């Protein structure tokens, strides 16, 4: 039996007009000179410059005055050094100063890809057979910096997908650094980031077994101020950067989901938030949460991290710990299995692993689950999102890398009670880049971060050569029959 794959016409493209207003800063000396220049302007000159700026940019940002005031506040410490009373500066002058420390960043000017899809918490006012979903995307802008953005979409009774238009504004979240840290776990993660061991031991000795952000910050700043060597100061900064990896973020309740962007916050993710795999997680007590694993990248180091939300307004973010939380491709199962959290990973870069844990942030003892078997996946096999529960087993959409670094999508079926057992795997790819899909930011790549079942159809959102995104569907029962007809993967030695 040959599977029939239906590629949908719906495509989601990057839009360079979608911009955020970010803090723009070079260094203290240059900033001081800039502040003095603005302070030397007359009131009339200030108003003549800032007035057209506000008129123009209020059409591009939800609350431009709030943004400019916030950016002016970020350089408040420099006014004290310049012996200028910050509190006595008129509001228009503060806005003008803030504008010089602001720049627009187009979050998706380069690419819009690697989608995942989950059921929307709001399923009200729908017709029979419809389902409202939330799709996350990896948006890439200038400098190849990745962020997470969202779209809302509607699935109709025929499994056609209709992506809702994006809003006119984009908002970053308010960042709340109020975490309480476990010293043992914190410094285990710090060791993985290769921070100077002597600095780590010094800071560690000054902290309690449980400590808060402000305690750590004071110790870091006090120690850093005693140093004259620039490289040593950077090592202290790295400890603080790691602490920034634990935080909560909150979006305004008057934003549409397409208005929200999760942009890199800590230095350890300054080069990107990559490939978020969202999953609707149902706990043993029936409580529903939405989790996403993603890869934080600073240009050299990879740090797997976890997002947690119930409403897509407020998110809790933390690193993942343990020998199993390495490399990329972590994907959480949508429920506990035999009382434990379960996760897929690819710790060595080319094989799929599975692991179990009592704590959702700590992952040890990964077990090899799959290795490349067929020619189209010889270079690498990995998951394309969280496993999906079906009556016949856990359905896993995979990606395989073959000749010419071509990425294809495949499918596997795992045992429901013991997902370390592979029931079947497609011998041929489910989806191969066609002529229209192989050209883009990274040629010959099809990739997905999560699929969904609706009305007996598997809906697969996927990125086209790391440029834009589209959708495909396959009949679920046909796929399950095909998978159950294949033989377990004997070559790996995992099944006797």
C-alpha cells in the first residue's frame, strides 16, 4: 500500500514588516557623549525632533512612548556619572534620549520555518468538526537570530487549515527575574558551560543551598568590582548570564497571540531560540499545561531549555539538566508513562534516544531507541516533535538526513506501554522535498517540530528549506496500517 500525501496550498512566509523596537547600546563612553548632545538642545529643538518620531513610529508599535521611556531608564545610571539629575529632565527630552537608544529589528526578515502545532486552549464558538490550533514558528532575522512566534489557525472538518492573519504590532514580553535556584543543579549546569572553575568555586562557597537572583547578583557584582583583568570580569558575567536563563516572561493581556514574540533574553541564547517543540501535556490529575523544549544558542554552546505555560501569556523558562539533556532534538511525551515523565532526545547528534524522569527538568540515563537504517537517513535520524498517542502506539514523525544533506520526513511507531520498543518504521520517507520546496535559506531541507491529529487525519506543518512553512496531511489509519506491516528494527539490536 502506497500512502497518499496531500500537500496543502496554505503557506506562511516571512514578513520583513514585522518589527520590534529593541534597546540599542554600544558602550558607556559613546552613550555619555550622546546624552550630553541631547541635553544641550533647546526645548524647541527637542520637541521638533521627537514629535515626528512619535507620529511615525506610533503607527509601527503598540506603545512607542512606553518603549522609549523604558530604554531611557536603562541608561539612567549614566546620568549620575554625568552629575545630571535624571528626575528633573522633562518628559519629551527623556523620550528623545530613549529614541537614540532604540532600533527596530525585523524578527522574520530572513526565514519563517520549523513549525509545531498544538490545540488552542480556547475551543469555544466552533462548528462541528472544527478545531482551533496554535502554531509556533522559528522566525529568523538579521544576524541569523532566531525567536519564537505564533499564529492561530482553524482546522475544518476536512482537515484543511486556515491560518489567521497576523496583527499589526509585535510585543516582547516583560521579563521577571525572580527565580529561586538549587545550588547543586545550578553549578552542574555552570560546569557544562565551561565557566572558569576557580570563579565557580568562589561564588559557590558564598551561596546557600537555595538562593535567589538578587543574592547571586550582589555576590557577582561585588567580586567583579574587585577585579582589574577584563577576562576575569567576563567569567563573573557568565555566571550572571546563566542565572538569566531562569526566568518568567509575561505578555500583555490585550495582545493577540500573533503579536507575541519570545526573543532571546539571556546571553546564553543571544544567537537564537531554535526549534521549539510544543506539546499539550495532560498530568495524572487531568491538569493541562503546554510545554516546549527548545535549543538556546550563544554562537558556540548549545543549552536545551524548557518553556511552560497554561495560557500562552505567561511562561516559565528554565534550563534542562542531566546527561540526557544534551545536544538538540528533545521532545516531551504528552503524558507520563508508568508514573514518569518521558522524553526523546538525540544526545550524540545522529541517533534517537528515550529517557524517563521523576522531575521534568532533570534527565539522566538515556537509552538508544533508533539508529539510522535506511539510505535516506544514514547520516542522522531525529524526532520532528513530541510523540502522538494513538490506539496502536506512539506515532513519532522523524527526520532523516541522506545524500547531499537532504532532510526527509519519516514515521515510526512505538509501543504504548514501553515506548523503548519500536513497533515499526517506514522504509521510505513520508515526505521528500520536491522541486518547489528544495530552494531556500538552507536547500533540500524539510523539517517539522510537531504534528497533530484531527478527524482521522495527521496534519504535519513543516518548514520548506528553512525559508517558509506549509502543511501536509495523511490518512491516519492508512499510516498506522503501513507502520504495523513493517518489521521491527532488528539491525539495531534493540529488539530480540
